[in-house]
C-alpha cells in the first residue's frame, strides 16, 4: 500500500528536479540557447527588412507605371470605339470602382456608355422554386414578343440562359438596326425581370448597344468552379456574344484567381466567343478591356488578357512604320501623329 511518506518523497523529488532544471537553464544552457535565438532572430529581421525594401521598390515601380498609363490612356484609347454604344452588365458582387473605371475608359475611347444592367443574386439562384418562376417569366415574355427560346447548353442553367437571351434582345443590337423588339417592348421586358427582383437598370440600356462588358464579382466564390454564379455567367456570356458585335468579361485581380468566374470561363468553350481581362481593377486592365473590344470590332478573335492564366498581358498593337512616320513628318508639319491602332490579330490562346 502506498503511504503518505511515498507521496511526500515523490513530491520532493519532482520539485527538486524542477529546481535543478531551473538552475541549469539559468546558467550554462541559457547562454547558448539565447545566443542561438538572438542570432536566428537577427537573421530573420534582416531578411524581413530586405523583403520589405524590395516590396516597397516594386510598389513604387508599379505606382509609377500606373501613373504613366493614366497619362497615356487618352492617347492609347482615342477613337477606338467611335460610333459604338456600350452597355455594362454586372454580376452580384461586382466592384463599383471597376465599373466606374471601365465606364470612364469606354468614354475616353469615344464610345457611348448607354447604361448598366445589374444582375441580382436571385438571377443566380438555381433552386427548383426559382427556376420554375424564371421559366414562367421567360415563356410569358417569349410568347408576347414572338421569340423562340434557346434550348440551353446546360440543363442546370437553362432558364438563366433563356433569360440572358431575352435580356440581350432588349439591350443589344449586333447589326445596328436589326433589333426584333420595339423600344417599348424592350423596356417592358427589362421591367418584368426588375419587378421580380432579377435585375436593376440605370441609364437607358434599351437604346441598344453594339458592345457589352460583363463585370464579374470582386472575389471568387467559396464553392469554387462549380458555384452556380460561375455557371450562370457562362450562359450569359454565350448569349451576349451572339447578340453583340463584341463582348468582354472583366474582373478584378483578387476576384480572378482559381475557382473564379474568369478562371472557369477560360477553361470552357465560351472562351472562344468572348475576350476576358483579369486585372480590370488596374489602369492596364481597363485599357486592355477597351482594346479587346476594338480587336474584335476589327475582325480579330477573342483572347484572354491579364496576369492570371491569360494568353497575353494585353492586346497587340502596331505602331506606324518609321518610313511612314518620316513621310508624314516631311509632308505636313501640322498633321497630328496617328495614335497606335489595335490590330485585328489577338494572341494565340493556350
């Protein structure tokens, strides 16, 4: 039987061992350990300081480049979209500053931004109840306006695709005069979806645009590539590409990573129909969006631009040849220098 004396001896032994450890740690071992920790800490501090200095240098360089692009933007974009009406369509969660910047860039390119259509979260709802409601609205509008609805390429988002088809007939005019709806019918169509909470509008999108810019959410969805919002965007982009002269899907840097709408688009067959820009929250990206539209207007193919899995940083441009520039300078001193034109040849897709 274990008696009190055993417990007492055990407790004394434990405290004695603890005391010995403390004494050793505070004398011989402490010096070596602290020296090693101090050396490691100093090394890490120097590495951190160097990394911060390098980061500051990169940030300064990026800021300088962005300032240069801001000053050059009017010259780079001038007249690229002359005579073109542009409509901006936003997905739920689209960054307002990106929308404003793209509106400004399109205007700088002499395009006419006629309005915006903001899709609401309800539009991306693929639950049975909502799909039934959306199907009823689509069929009612199609019947009233004598429009044959598409069969849809994906059963999961077929009603969103049909809704996108109908919305496209109200806001887009690929042939500049080939609309199938009157202005009144187009306004009624949009109002129907708005009253049921599927979208809101601003400006006059029913004035009909030849070009469309789809702005993706500010952040990638938590469900990744299979998120309903990503699948719905594919359906919308496909219908808008058919109804417009050119469509570009644009997103910010943070919202274009793996699992985002931009990422899913680029890995789908829809990428052959629309261009995409993944850094539209920067001046370079905003310029790329406008140039991508101009490329398609000139007969070029859609391509992916930006920094996250894109085929090219930005659309290619061709500068006037030296001989042509010299001839122009010699022939007329008052003639302004022609700004770079966007070529119709896009970078090869990966």
